[in-house]
C-alpha cells in the first residue's frame, strides 16, 4: 500500500506521461494460465537467438571480474563497430538498448520550446521520449498504407522548426519502410538544424535491395543520427546493447547526459563477439524472410489482411475488434501484441517465431476464426 502521494510531486512534463507498455511477461503468463508451452510472438525477439560464439562466451563468463566497473568508454565494442562500418570509434555512442538512446536524444536536445516530429504509427517510444522532455509532440498523419508520409513529415518539421524528427526504417509496428530515394529526398529537404533520428532496429532483417542503409548517408548529412540495436537480428535483447552512429560531435555532447556505466561489461564483450559473426546475421535474415513469407501465406488463407513487412513481424488486420482474438490466443498459449495503443484496435502484431510457434499460431487462429 502506498502511503505517500509521489504522483502529486511529479514534474510537469512527466504528469501526462504513461508508462511504455512492454506487453506480457511470458514466464508470468505461462504460470498464471498453467500453459505447457507458450509461443512468444509478442516482442519481436529473434527466433534464431544469438551467434553460437556469443553463447560460448556467456557459458564461460569471466565472473571473477564482476566487482570491476565496465569500460565506461566501451572501447572494445566501439572499435569493433568502427571496423564493421568503416567509421571511427568516435562516431558511436553505446546505450543500454537503443531505447535508452532514443530517449536520451529528446532529453539532451528538446525542451518545452521545441517540437518533436514523428509519424502517426511510428514506434511508441518517440512520443514518450518527446513528452518526458517537455517538448511539443507533432504526430504527422500517416499515408493510407499506414506509412510515414515523407512530404507531410518534412512540412511539419519546417513549419514547427522541429528540433528532432524520429523515424523507424523499417517501422515497428507497421513493417513498412522508406526506400533510398525517399530517404535521400527527405534528408535534402529537412532543415540542417533539425536532428533526424533514424531508428534502424530492424535493418539487418530488411532486404538490402529495398531498404536503405542510413549509415551510408552520415557523411552527407551531419544532422543524421542512426540508431541500431543488438536486440533484434543479433538475438541479444536480454543483454541490452544498442548504439547510435553520427558525426563525432554528437558523442561529445552525449557524454554529458549519458550514464557513465550504462552498458555492463559482459554485454559489451558479447556484442563485440556478435559483430564478428556476420554469417549468423545473414542466416537469420534469410531464415526470417522465408518464415515471414510462409506465415503470410498461411495467414492469408484465413480472413486476415497481412501488411507487407521488412521486419521480423507482421501487422495483421482482422477487420473487427482484435482484443477477443488476442485473449483467446493467449489462452491457447500464443502471445501476440495488441495494437489498441496505436489506435489500431482491429490489428495485432505477430512476431516471426520458430516453426512450432508459427504452427501453434496458425492452428489456433484457424480454430478461432472458423
Ligand atoms: C525493438 C526496437 C528498438 C530497440 O530496442 P532495444 O532493445 O532498446 O535496443 C528500437 N526501435 C524500434 C522501432 C524497435 O522495435
């Protein structure tokens, strides 16, 4: 029982803030519903897990250095990232997942006088980051296909003299993306003092022939900040490592706002090891693309509209309130993500899982929608 009204003392920008909805906790759900198996298709985690090299490292953790602080500069990982992208270590800032860095951008650059622009169905964290910083959120209406509208976004950024634009490419939860020429044209039209935070959490899953690589544009656009993570294709969501890459001037500023030991030493080392196994990433991309196509095909035999996706998830339109379907799936041991919070109550987001998980899902849906 709470005996003190902390909420009454909360700072003004935090008052209207609601917590990020992380979805169900799978272990809790399994226990509460007494399920033998649970298909965890709610959080866009990798169906393929981390590189075997990472697992080998984790099994032999050098536990005797637990009492030591990690390297606050994250040097080993930054050097590995620099080699991977052919950039310098100074181009990188590391975070406890990219979520932390996305929030840090607003905290560092936006205040009550500033506007932060994002798309109507953009990743939910952008609105929360803007709100927590006290900035004005400018939510730009999406296209008919639920995609970020480049023209409307650039117009909003100019009109509002935006401090930050957030865009996920590909986007979660919609799965859609801007192609190279759209992104390039957008960057050329964006005021040079507006920061473009390009969130490429799903980049490694996307078809490189379709979805651009933001890191290639850093030289041309010093106001571009590309965010990536080890949580998705690298299969390391539980270790919490993400990073942003940008002109080295960004890293110098973020050193003032970032918590100094924000990534733990084992996660830092594991991420550097993961980066060294690119064959694991290409295998994950190919397996995901195959599984995504197969699941799309299976779902389309049911009364479900599946939106095209370049991520490891599918946004599914049931053309009616999806809440009862989501609850019924849960009772059958299939965890998916409701989209009510995004204003899409007739949709569910379903992560690409292992074959047995996808079978469980399709079987359950077939029974429910019959
Ligand atoms: C999952 C996700 C992230 C990153 O999550 P972290 O685990 O904090 O790195 C960032 N952006 C989008 C769009 C995501 O879906």
